[in-house]
């Protein structure tokens, strides 16, 4: 696992924590954030002293059960990839998050409401089963792949959506609303998704 130090102009002094890739852990040293080892997490699965944590990645990690993510972090980015629900029981969707990536994680329900994540700009999500999404007006970039059925229940409100990528979808509800959003400038659809949608607006009919 590589660990890269990062800084944030909006949140100076922020820290990045990456857990996974063979059970290893890396972190940036910041003023009120101490590096924790896997052994530390086994003894106490609550991430401590994370007041300035801004970037969190948990992926391919099975070493620890029931990790308690910080409730006071200034998180801007979170990535949860191929992690069992027994490792993270609940993902904290803080209002200040700008970037969310969820892949191979079993959500507790088939509905994900992110409408209160008021600064979210980029969402990447892959949930194999059916998923209903409620998304914030701030969203600009959306990638959904590998889902049996997707429903964006408030699609008409996504007036800032610019980039949309849909791959390997079994069905897309409200597709007319999703594909005709006023700010859309780039749409990527694979063959399976095109077949599932059926009627494609003329501006996106040509394969890209």
C-alpha cells in the first residue's frame, strides 16, 4: 500500500487515512491526528483523535470488525470498497463531503438518501442489487455501474449534473428525466445499459 500525503486548501492541515490492501494502514501525521496500527484497531476499533481527518479510504479490509468511524471528522472524501458490513456497520455521510465512492459494500437498505450531503460534487457507486438514490442538487459528476436496477427518485432536481456515466445496469427508472437534465454535457452509456434503457435522447444516441 502506498500512502501519499495530501493537503486541502479548504481545510488546511487535513489528514488522509487509508485502511486496507492486505490489512495495512497508513496515515498522514497532523496536529491532532495520531497514526493507528491494525493492532490498535483490534484492541479498540474506534478511530481516535480524527478531528482533522479529511480523506478516508477503507478497501479490501477484513482484519478488524466493527470499525467505528469518527463523528467529528472534517471529511471531504470517503471511499469504501469491498468491505464487509461487519467491518463498517454505517458509513458517515457528513454534509461537507464532496466526493463519495461506494463499491462492493452491502447497504443496510435498498435506498440511499444523500440529499443532505449539500457539498457533494462527485459520486461513484456500484451496488449489485436494486438501489433507489436521492441525490443532492450540488451533484455534478455521477458514475453508476454493476447494479441490477437504479432509480433516482429526485432526478428532476439535479440541475447541476454535468457528467454522467452508466455501465452494466439492468434497468434505469426515470431515464427520460436523467438523460435530459439541463446541464448535462457528457454522457457515457455501455451497450448493456443502452439496451436496458431502450429509448435514448438523440444527443446521446451516438455511442461514445
